C-alpha cells in the first residue's frame, strides 16, 4: 500500500513539474525551450514521436490475436490495449507542449487541409484514441471486438507511415526526407511497442510476485526473441541509413545527419538501443530470465527515445536558407531543464494512467 | 551534446542550389506566364495604378511630412509618415535633387531615437557635488525655470567678475541655426570660446582641396559621367556623404566606370568595386604619388587643363629632373616642381614595398585612371588624411584630380553649388566692453600655437582643434574654464583618448549639457537640458551637396512632443537671454529681437516665435518670391515649408578653371597658398617654416613643405609590444555614435561587412589570428599605448594581415539601457576612441583617427 | 487577378539593408525576426577577397511546401500569388518552418516587442520607461507602431504562431508597392505582375537570364534575381599551368 502511494507521489512530482512548465511556457514563452529560430523541433517533439510510435507498436502487438488470429496472445490483450492508451496520452502531453497555439487545433476540423500529412496525422490519432477507448471498454467488459481490433491495426499502420510521409515530403531537409521512413517508423515503433509491453509486464510480474503460468512464460520468451530479431533488423536498417545518407551521400543537405553520427543520441540509439538488446535477446540463457528481458527491453526503449531525438535533430541542426546567415554550419543543441520537464510530464502522465489501470482495472485478466 | 561549431564556407553555393539544372523549370514557368497573360490581360491596370500611386498620397491613415535627417553628414531631405501626431515611417524626400527620394538604412533608426525610452523628460540637476567617472551624479528633475535661473546666475557671475572669457560653448551636431547659440550668444556674453566638433570630423580632408584649388569644404562627385572612380578610404555606400545619392546611382556607376578602392579593410563600397587595394594603414601618400608618377611618365595627364611640354615630347622620365621652362602650364601651378621635388623617383616598384600593393596593380590602376582623364575621380575620404602626417596625403590624393583635369569638370570633382541663405544679424552692436575685452583672449583649444597651426582657409589659428581643449581645460592653459555649455556633443565618447575629457569635464565648476540622452558627457554636468530631436521636433535648416546640386532642407516640428523638450539652437538661447535680461543684462535678448519675421515684420516675443522667425529670416531669399536669386522658386514660406527642400541651379562646369581661390588662381601642385599660410604662421612665432614642420611632426623641409608628398606615417607604439595597426571604421547604421540605444542597430549590425549582430567585433585576418591562437568568438582585450577596450574577436579575410579593424559606435557606458551594459557603469562593447591617442594632423587641427596607433590583443 | 512577383537586381543592390529595416518598421516585426533578410559571404583569401550579398524574403512560391504541409490552411495562397498566413488558424506546429527551403518563416517564441513592456527608468524621475513611452506616444507594442498593417494581418502577431513576409499585401491592395521596394535607395527591387506582358518585371525577366533560389527543389519562387552583386572587372587572362 505504502509503496503505491510512494509511487503515486513520485508521479505527482513529475506532473507538478510538468504543470509548472506549462505555466512557464504560456507566461514567459517558448523561450524556456532551447529556442533558436533554427532548432524549431526539439525534445518535446521527439518525445511525442517516441510515445506515438510506441503506441502504434503496441497496436501491432494487440492486433496479433484479432487480426492474425493468433489465439495464444489473447492473454496479454487487455494490458496491451490499456498500455496503448496510457502511452498515447503521454504523447498528447508532449505534443500539446510542443504546439505554439494548441487551442487553434479546432481549425483542423474547420479548416482542413487534406494535402497535409500533419492534418491526416491529427485525424488518425483522434480516431485512434476513440477506437482504443472503445476497444478497451469491450475487453474490460469481457469481449474482444474483432472489428475494433482490425481498425486499430489499420490506423496504427496509417499513423506510423503517415509520419514517414510527413517527413518524406520535406524536400528542403534531405536528412528527414526519405520514403524509407514509412517503413522505418512502423518497424521501430513495433520494436519499442514490444519493448514497452515486455518491460511493463515483467516489472509487474516482479513487483506483484505472482507466479506466471508456463504458457505466459513461453509467450514472453517468444516475444523477447521477436523483439531481439526486430531490434537486429532495425540495427541493420539503421546502418544502411548511416551509410547511404550519412557517409556516402554527396548532398550538402545531409550535413545535419553527418553531424549527428557520432553524437551522443546517435550512439545511445545504435549501441544501447539496438546492438545490445539484439545480442541479449538472441542469447537463450539471458532471454529466458526476467531480468534479462527487463534490461533488454529497457535499453531498447532508451535507445528508441534517443533515436527519435537524433532523428529530429538530423533535420534541424543545420540551418537552412537565410536562417544560416550569421550562424555556424551546425547549431549545437542542449535541452533546457523545461524541455526535460516536458518529457518527464509525458512519462508521468503515462505512468499515472497505467498505474491506476494496473491497480483498479485488472489488466491481467484475459478476455473471453 | 556535441557543440562543435564549424565555420561555414559554402553558404551561398548551398543556398543558390544548382542554378544550371533549373533552366528547364524556368522556361516552363514562363510558358504558364504566357497563358495566364492571354487569359487576364485586362487586369494589369491595377498594377499600373499601383506604380502611379506610390509617391503620391494614398488612402493611408497618415501623412508624409517633410524633414531632414542628420544621422550622418549626408544631410538628406526626408519625409516622415505621421499618424495621429506619431512618427511611423521615414523615406527620402522626392523633391530633393540631391538625394532624389533615396533613403538609407540608418534613416529608419531615427524613429527609435525619437522614441528612445531613455530620453531625458525634463531638465535635471546634479545632486552629487563630486564629479568623476565613478561618481553617480544623482540627477534629480528640476523645472526649466530653475535650470535656466541657475545657468543665468552663473553667467552673470562671470560678467560681474569681468571674466566672461571663462565661459565656453561646445558644439556637436548642429544645424545652420547654430550661430544663434554658438556664435552670437558666446560673443555677446564675451568669450572667444565657441568650440565646435569640426576637427573631430574631417578638417584634414578639406586641407587637400583648399591648398590645391582653394575650397575649404567637402566635394561632390559627378559619378554618373565618370569613367574611373578611385576611392581613398571613402565608403560612399555606407559612411561618406552622400550615402543615399550614391546608393541610388551606384548600380549605374558600376556599369560605366572602373571603381578602385584604397582601404586596408574590405568596406561596403569595396564589395562593389573592380579593384581593392588593401593598403598598409598610413601609406596612402606613397600610393598617391606613385600613381601620379605613372600618369606623368606615361603622358596621360590632361593637357587641356595642365598644359604640355613646349615641344610635345614627354620629358617626365623616371629619375630625371625636368627643366621648368620646357613645360607650358595652363590652369595649374607647379607640375614640374611637383615632379622634380617629389614624383620623379616614386615608381610603382618603390611604392609597392611601402604600401604592400603589388606594383602591377599600382601600374594598372594608374594607367586606367590616367586613360579615363578627365572623367576620373580621385575621391578623398577621411582615412588617408585624418592621420598625424595626413595633410600632405590629402593634397597628394586631391592633386590627382588636377593631373587628370577632373577638377570642376564633367565626370570629376565639384565644389558646392551656390545657395542663398542669409546670415543672422551681426552681434557687434550688442557686445559691450566686457564682451569685447573677453573675446580678445586666446581660445581654450590653443589653436595657432607653433605646434598646432590650424591653418583653416589659409589663416593660421583659423581652425578649431577640438580635442586639444581638454588639455587646455585640464592645464588651465591659457586660463581656467568656469562655466561651460555643450550641446549635442559627447566629447567624452567621440573624441580620441576620452579619459582626458572625463577629467577635464570633472574639473569645470559648472557644466551644462543640452542633449537628448544622458550621455557620457552629461555624466559630468551640473545641469542637463532635454533637447529636441533634429528630425522631428526642431526648427532649423541644413545644406548639402550631391548629384551636381545643392539643397537646403528644413527641419520642422512635425510630431507631438512627448515630454518637455526645447530646441537647442533657438528656444534655449532665447529663454536664457530672457533670464539674463531679468538680471539686468539684456544685450542678448535685444539682439535676438532683431530676428524679425520677414512676412510680418514682427519681432519675436517668445522662444517659440524666435525659433520660427529666425529660420524664416535665414531662409527668406529661398522662399520669398520678391527676393528670389536662383534655384527652386516658391510663392512663400508656406509653400517652402510644405515641400521642405530648396534645390540650387545645376552645376556650372569648368567655370573655375583659371579662377580658383588660390594665390595663383590656378590649381596648385606647388601650393603658393600653403606657402603663404605656413610662412605667416612661422612669422607669428618668429621661426622658419622648417621649425613649423618639425613642431607638427612633419618630416618635410624646405620646398617640399609646399607640395603634396609622401610622409612615413607617425604611428604610436612599439611594433614588438603592439604587433597590429589599428584600423577604425564607421558603420552604415551609425547615427554619429548615437544609434547604440536602438535595437535595430544591433539586430542589423551585420550589414557592415564582417560585423556580427548583437556583438562588437574586432576583425582580424585569420593568418594573424592563427599566430596568436585567437578564434572567432573569443573575448579579447585590445590595448594601445593610451588605453584599452574589451570586445569579441572575429576572423575575417577582409582585413589586411598586420592590422585589426574595428567599427566605431559601440562602447557606451551611459546613454541608455541598451547602449551601455550597465548604465553609468559598464560599457557594451568597446569604443575605438579608447585606443586612439589624442594626436593631431596639426596643420588642419584635425584629430588623427587612422594609422595613429599600434595595438595588441590578449584573450580574456 | 495579377500574379505578383519581384525582381531583385543584384548589381543595383548595395547591400545596405534598408529593405530589412523598413520591413521591420512597416510590419511591426519584433526583434530577431527577419521577414526581409539576406545571405552574405566573404569569398576568397586576402587580398583576393570580395563580399557578396543577396537580399532574401519569402519567395511566394508557386509550389509552396509550407502551404502544402499546413494542417489548418493557416498558411495559404491568395489569388494574386501571395503566400499568406492567418495566425488565427495557426497551431504553432512549425511544420512550415521545417518545409520551407529558404528559412524565411519565423516562430514567435515569446510576446512581440517585449522590451517595450518594461517599467524601469535608467534615471528614475528624469527619464521615462519603455512602457511609459508607448503609452504616452499612443503606439501599440512600440511607439512607432504602424497601424496600417492591421488591415490584413494582426498588427502584432501573438506568441506561439509563425509569421513571414506577405509581399506587403496590405499595401499592394491599396495600390502601393511593398515597403522594401519603396525604401530601397538603390531601386534594386522591381515589383509587378507576371501576367502583364509589359510589366517591368517581365521586361527585366526577358532581358536578363534570371535565377531563383534553390530552383532544383521545384518550389517555383516568385522572387527572381538578375545580374551580379559584385560586377567587378578583371585583367584579361588565360590563367596558366
């Protein structure tokens, strides 16, 4: 009991710092972020991408039983869907604090621009959110809806690939600009989604001290192996991205990405987030242990988080056009304390929602 | 995170993208244009209306009213957009034939000056009796009455004690209403000490043309008809007059003329020149005589002006003396003497070593310049001559115009056109015995002493030597100053080695400052009076030349006065005159009452009336059709006031050939005029001319003192300790050092090539920087033998190795919240004057700003 | 409807920046935001050095990536070719800034003209404060604020939205040239209608080989450049080996 309140207390601190940041942003201005006219997208946005792609990844996992008819995954369905909701809420928090005028989002409805991938993204996420709530309600009341599950799967595919479109059409910024990302995003999303599910389940198991069924253990071993394979695939893709864009490309626009290779987020992403989890999960001895799974999934999440930042910065640190006047080739970035608070806020909201669910909504329960 | 900053090298290439690839897409766009034209040709009338209506009154919310800008000495006629009594925008006055409606970047900053939140709202007085840089004056507001009473009491004290000469008036930026305060008031009170800022400006630049062609003034240049423009330290697109006009036509000048620029720093104008001659600072004279040598040796001088050898053979052969009899001179004097005494050995090879300019380039420029004769302009800026030994350089540079016959010629160098403003009534009848006696004292700047001849217009002691007044005051030599008034000046910032001024001003028992902002000068004042802004709040007029015209442009109050300002040159002296009259001394007030309104004949009865009447009085011949003498014609004052500017008749070319105001009436290479002036000065002191040369730091002896010639520069500081020569330059955003409290100044500071926004940088050649381990962005301390400053290092290829260029304008420690880092305490950036020693081009009295000191740089 | 375009003659341009400063003034643009700007380069090594300057502004592209990407059509095209922004609809996502190849869109990180809100005086009692000055003069945001901007765009844009050059649409609809064109002392900017075959812009585009910035990106800018900033001559040479 006390542990729960302590945990809630910790989460509240995160939320309070987040609210304080919100207050600062709307009184002082966005200058509390590492603002320059060059670094227009930074940590709050990359955290949003992290959360939203993780949520999409979870959606893929949750679609295994309903879309692909793999019955044995039904036992984790409830937790997965709930986790999707929690993670999505975390992404909304980060997005809201990224947007300059969040109240104007009503114009997405009143003044739609279907030519804009960002417009589609907003619409998709809105629908996604409604569907998730409905799906969870159905599961909570004891049933899996095949229709809802299928829709969620489709939307997850569209939302994660739309992000690829969104960045793919920025002809001005080659480092962001590759249709390649329409594939890269769902895949990395799946990796982080699986990692999140494994991490949360394993931590839950550890803390609750409950005996897990052999069935479930086998399921998660399988899961972990899959996660390892996906992490490995991502690592290979990542390597090609580095070689094609960062090393062999002659386009000056890749300067920003070239700069990011060798940066801290890049190396966290590659070594901690991809290489190590792959190795860990491919070693059966480690894979079967709970701690092994926790470490690998945690590292993968950390790596994916760093990766989203690396990715966003690859697009912006090299000033474009007249913004380059009087500025160095590459503009350095260091997140401000308030940007870190935004991330903390996102995590706190996600964890709050998840923890409340874990406590009151019986996430272990399998639907019928 | 990795914060490495790489130097950007290929910005433009990157930005332009691959232009070559895009030809197809462009043609495609043109095709669609054609289609669209066919569909909608009826719509173009809107655009024609658009073109027609600009310049005319639109249906805007405000009104364009005429004004005058004194942000620099171009003195352009402007128009200001007024909405509800508020100044909103500035543009060039299209009625001016000098600036032709063109503006410039600095003019817009006037708005931020006008509405500077740090302007003084009301008179204030000092409550801390101790004076000094470290002493907070503890100013408190007082009424105009109290402030003026105090000043009048102090002046009366001088008069009662028969020591009116201990009164001093210091003038800064002025209009031609200046004589009301500067001359008449000083004289009638009874003091010789009206000290202008002129020698901080460019008196040495006037020295060259005066002692060759007899004009003590700036020139205008007929650039649109020139085939060669050779600029000497002049930066007409940024800092030298007439910025607006030259900006307007430069694109055409580039087409027609070869442009060469002599300047150690890549200036704004150098960016648009064919040849950049990055000379070693101070060596301009060597280049000028070498170019002259080539022109003569190649036989390219302009014979219809200079004349020719009697037998037609060019005897100007390098190293050989020429018989004066062999040459028949026309409109010039002493070309052969010039050759024999100076030019014959001054070959490009000789000059190359001294100037650091390749001999081929010297030869090429000289030949190009000579071939363009007489449409070739040798354009003298302040750089080559505002140096300790700059007087003869000024002559050598200007003499080039004589050699190629560009003087007074089409495509050449011109003097000012005639204008018809009048002087104010003479003060003599109002000067009582005290005044007459007081005025006879020597002036506080010590002008005319042996080492400072100040030979303005041929008269020893005729020119002011502003910066020397500080020493006069400090040493009570010739006597002490007890009461002083300064207006729109800031000598403790704008004069070299300003620390002397800080001490001098602290020493004056009673100091008054008339100013818009609490400046570094006000800091030492007992009373500070809030001044109007010249462009929006003042009655006055100024004259300027350019484009072959002269204009007289009006300053008028055109906005609501936000606070209690008064006009420096008219209202304040009137109010003071009233106060003096109350104290039984009414001579000044009686004198001022003679400035009657020309329209009604009414004498002024208040400060406001006086300000207006005196302006109408001075400009009557321009606007009164009954007194019309030439130029634009108006049907009365109102018409003139609404237009805001009067233009002269066009320039009469070649009218002065053979009738120049020199001793010989000719263009003098051998200056009989200078000879007379120097001999007179020497005679005043009972010495010979050689002693004068020695006392003024010049090396010339004998006849060479009367001809243009090269002198090795006089630069302070040992090369070992101080490895660099300091190069000072001006910003295209400077409003004479008064824009440092404007945000736009900093946001656009990088409009000066090499400079950075929101920073004050010293520009260092990367080769030098490497040697000293300095990188861009390093905070550095620059020191000279007489002072130091802190700023930021900037590596830049546009500066000559061995020299460091820094822009004047920042480094204020007062003036306002933005100008200073901490008001009254800490400077923002560094002021070049803190490095420059108080040295003089003594023949003209000019302060030396260029090639005058060596400096060293330390990282801090 | 006309199709507005601008031709910038780099040879006439003297790099003075009057365009940028007068633009600040006309559009009440806050410090740090440059609707009108430049790119410069000091090329070469001493003594073979030149300074180059290209004035920049929103290119009012025919294929504007900023407009394509804007989710709420806050960034939109007018019939006369001007790329316009409506801050009311702007959600502040900065996607247009990511999309613009020219870096001409700026985000309002804080309230505009915030230094003018200060109540401090440098010499209490004798000098005023910025806030005083604005109040007393009767401006808004700044004392020299231009109310005419308000006709088509909020005179001062709020925090959290982007802003950029509008070709001075508020002037153009009144038959006036954009302010940068009017204020250019060198007459280096020529504004007009591409659909009028006799317009000045078309005369110049026909006479010279114009170029536009980053044409390879395919944005089809409406801002054209002709001639060269550094129109320097040089001695004839064939180089050497």
